[in-house]
């Protein structure tokens, strides 16, 4: 018996086998869930298909979170396929590469708005689309954040502002959806080498520092994000909502 036996999970944000969303997908599969994946654009479709085959997941369609039409179409397909939804994973973020280096002060109005739209507003839009599919049996929604939401991490810049917004969205969504037994949480993950993090200047030297300073004296393993995600999304997390849970080998508790 897995903790996600018989559950239906939609995972948004797998780009390749390094993606945190992929670790979550694998753990949900190990725990017995049925999984649907989306992809952002045709180029990623080719990468996602073989991964989906590995875990017997359904590739449900293209989803760029800035498109209301694509959101509508993906949730219509989920409704048709499963009738409802138990788990939604949002592992999506974007900022222009030029804004992930040097001074935060220089971010343009346009780039600021785009980073917040894709990285934070998208959770609201997806939660709204998921609500009717979760309201009969309850459900759980999970997003991914980073410590740059609450500390000024060098070069993280506008993405930190987007993550702060995202964490606030988690709390407000938890209040709105709680009466329907739909829980909303975030995992604040430690550094992991992925497509997204490679855009942040000096991210890996910072990751090295996390290893040195964290209580566990090692890097976070992406499977550890998968494990906590499965717990928060399943019945094991039934009393937890509106929270940002740190899976960061303890780095966030340490002072100099
Ligand atoms: P990743 O590059 O594998 O995943 C990012 C995903 O966002 C990709 O699948 C990409 O297609 C998707 N995306 C970007 N813009 C999109 C759009 N407009 N529509 C739909 N999808 C879009 O990198 P990752 O590190 O696994 O990132 C997943 C999440 O984890 C992000 O929210 C990231 O901020 C967060 N996170 C990452 C780290 C880390 O160190 N890698 C640490 C903490 C939190």
C-alpha cells in the first residue's frame, strides 16, 4: 500500500530528469498515484514523452501557464479522463536571465510583471481551475519556493520577490479552499542543479556554501523534495495547509 494509492495527480513543471517536478512525479508513482504531465511548448514535449513512459504517466497536453485557454483545455482533459483530481503540483518559475545577476534595482516593469505572472499568479489560476475537480473529495495543491522569498539572496533578485508573492498566495489560497478540504502548501527546497537554477549567477557556489553551513553538512537530494511532496499531498499531510515547509538540509535555521 502506498500513501498515494488510487490518487490522481497532475504535475506541472517537468522539463527533464533533473526537474524537481520529476522527483515528485517519481515518488508519487512509487506511492501508487496515477499521473498526468503537461509540457511547456513543443520542444519539451519530446523530452517529456520518454519520461512519462517510464512512470506510466499520461501526457495530457501543452500548458503555458500564461495561457488561460491552455489551462482550461488541460483541466477539461483531466475532467474527461478522471472525472476529478486529488493532487496538483505546481513547479513553475521564470525570470529573464539578465535579472538573475547583479542589481535587483535594475529590473524593468515588464520583466518584473512577467516573473510574477509566471512564477506566482499561475498558482492562483491553476488552483481556480482545479477547485471544481477537487471539491467532491477534497484535494491537495503543492508549489515550490526558495529561501530567497524571505532573505535577500545574491542574484536571486526578482525571483525572490516572486517567491515571496507565491508563499503569500499559498496562505490566501489555503484560506479560500480550506472549507472544501483542499489544502495548499509550498516546499522551500534547497539548491538543486536544474535548468532553471543554472540561469542564476553564482548559484552553484552558493549551493556549495549551503553544504558547508547546513546542519546536515551535505547537499539536499532531489528525492527528499519528492518524499516531502508525497507526504504533504497525501493523507499523511492532512492537518497541514498554508505552510511553507523547508526541505533544505536545515540551512534556513542557521545563523552566522
Ligand atoms: P526546471 O527548469 O526543471 O523546471 C522549471 C519548469 O518551469 C520547467 O518545466 C518549465 O517548462 C516551467 N515553466 C517556465 N515557464 C513556464 C510557463 N510560462 N508555462 C509553463 N511552464 C513554465 O527547474 P526546477 O529547479 O525543477 O524548478 C521547479 C520549481 O522549483 C521552480 O518553481 C523553482 O523556482 C523551484 N525551486 C528550484 C530550486 C533549485 O535549486 N533548482 C530550489 C528551490 C525552488
